[in-house]
C-alpha cells in the first residue's frame, strides 16, 4: 500500500471508528438482536431464518449480562476493517493515491453500507465478506496465485454460515467470469478445492435446513411480498439514493469504464458481477439493502477507473460525498436523540423498504430499538399478579419473535417465552398445557374461540418512537385453552416477519 493510500486509510478509519464507537450503545437492542441472543442461547447448526454464526456471536457478546454497546462491537470492528480492504482492493485494480482516497471515502460514506453496521445482524458482515471473496478471486487471477481460491472458499463458507446471500454473490461472480473470463479459472484444481472447502463449512447448516424441511425457503416465500421492490427503474433510483447519490458516479464508472478503457478490461467480470447481483436481488424480490454487500467491490473498481482525475476534483468530490453522508447518517445511526430524529423524519419523504415499516415515527432500523424493556416489565407485572398456583403453570406467549425475545432477554424471574414465529415455533410449547397463558399483543376476541376466558389485563407500548404495531397493545390472560396447547401448537406456526400478530 502506497504512503498516500495509507494516509487515506488512516484518516477514514479514525472517522469511522469515532462515529461508530460513540453511538453503538446510544439507544437499545434491536428486535432482531434480542432474537439472535435467544437463538444463540440454544446452540444449533441452524435456525429457521438464519445460519448459526450471528446468533452464537450475539449470545457470546451478552454472556456477562445485557450490554448494548458490546453487542454492536463486532459491527463496529467490521465497519472499520472494510475501509482498508476496499483500498487494498482498489490498489490491486490499479488505483493510485487519488483512487485510494475515493475508495476509502466511499467505503466510509455509503449510507446503505453504513446502515449494515448500525447493529449486529446477519447483514453486518456482507460488505466485508463479499468484498474479500471478490478480492481473493481477483488476486488469484491477476497475480497467478491459485491458492487464493482456497482462501476465497474459506471466506465463502464462513459467509454462508452468516447469511445465505453469499450464494447470490458467488453466482454473480461465476456469471461475470463465464462471460468475460478468464474462463480458464473453471479448470483450475485450486478453484474446485476452494469450492470444496466452502461446501464442507456450509454443510452442517445445509443438513440442518434439510432435516427441518428447509424452513428458510418457506420463510422467503412468506416474506417476499412484504418487500417494496417497485419497478426496475425505481429499484435503480432507490439504490442511487440510499447508497449516497454523490457516490453514484463512482460505481457507475466501475460498471462502464472497464468496457471502454483497455487497462481495466481484465476486470470486466467484476462490473458484470455487480450488475448480475442486482438483477438476482430484484428478480427474487430481495430487500433493497441486500445489495449493500456488492458496493465496496464496485467502489474499488470505480476508484481505479477515476484514479487519474485531477487532484482538486477528487478532493472536492470526496468532501461532498462525505458531507452528503453526514446529512443522511442520523437516519441510519443513532446520532441524535429520538425526539430530533422524529422531527427530521417527519419532514422527509423517505419510503420504508418493507411494508412493516409503514407508519413508523422514525426509520424502522431505529424504531425497532424502542419499547422492548416495557414489554418485559409489563409481562413481569401480570405474571407477578397471578396466584402462586397459576404462576407454576402459566405460559408466556409472544405474537412475534421480538416480543418473545424481549421477555427472554429483559425479563426477570419469568419462564421462557413461547411464540409460533420463526425458530420459537421449533422450540414448541415447552411442556405447557395452555391452562394459563399470558398472551402478548393478541386479539382477545379471536383467542376467546379457544380459551374458556380471554380478557385484556394490561397494555404495553408507551414509547412514541416504537413501531406502530408495538404501541399501546394488549396483553391477554387466557384460561382453559381448548384443545390443549400442544394440540393447538401447529396452528400458531408462522415463518416470516409479516402478519406480526399471530393468531391461529
């Protein structure tokens, strides 16, 4: 890495580190983080809606007690590590000092990429994993280092155990190489060794999914209609907007210049990989943020394409790109107080990426960090009010995994929660017969169909910043469930995030 590139990395790493470290613990745990912690406390080779690495890591981060900042530490470290990786990749593709600065700024200022590091999620590691796989493949081709394919297989296998979208990225890479070469890579023994390494690492989770009837595929079918994918042109325009509009010329250069500049012709497969990944995400009704992992690679290629631009132009461009990112950052990171975010959000025309986010007072990625402790406190009060004989047989049921996980993580002296949502369904009724059930966020009228009595005993959700379907919601006390809960259990099954109120 050149001296100028090292300066670019150092400056942007400091900026990224200061921002993420300072805000990581500012709000509270996200809905999914609570769920990951609970899943990780039930170690397995897989779960209904994700591979095992993130849940196991989430639980490990909380082994000493609930600590929001510590939960986000892996995300903070990944955000920091992405900057030097993107710059190293850009230099491999031919970027000089100016290109290195563009790559570093892009890795640090893409709002879409930054959002992946706002909390610990299965998408947190995508930008780094996708970029590292593409870097290792490119290095193996460019420098004739076939052992790089082994390392790419190792990273790809671990990425699969983090989130399945690495399959889309590797398919896109294969398409890019098949169309623009070097096709000889497909005859490389080392490539197939790398693929074998990836398969071996991924196999335990694949076997788990097969043994449970591939529940992830069922979840995808249930949830695909909940993504506001729009038209193809709308999808592209949305990507321009959420990835930072001032970086659009950079990734467009990465897509176009390899087809017009001879020096970048060997890297046309990377441009095609980026486009193919977008087409696959759109065709499969993936969420818009699934594209985040692809951006650092095209930023690196775009930086190589723009590396000979005048220094002044590069400097102005970099400053403006980061200034625009600073404007958007409060909507993806908890920079300000929720009161201020709510006021700012009300003046914007941002569209949520999922139907579940419609009507949220602040962006969904922030709103889902509020209200969970109130859920647990309210349930604690209801549970404590029961006669001792009822407490011994009382089950706590959450209409969705967020409510159930809030009880499990934040609750004190409560039995493990039940839910029919995602992996909670597989854990079953845990021996409860349904004679007494504290049901969170359910319709008492509908529950009266299979309870001798079903009455509202409390309400939770007093946060003005939480998601609408978690505000002022009822807690129902069900007595005398018929048929008993184990027989009724299959009717509670729901894999997905849509229809968050679960009723048979």
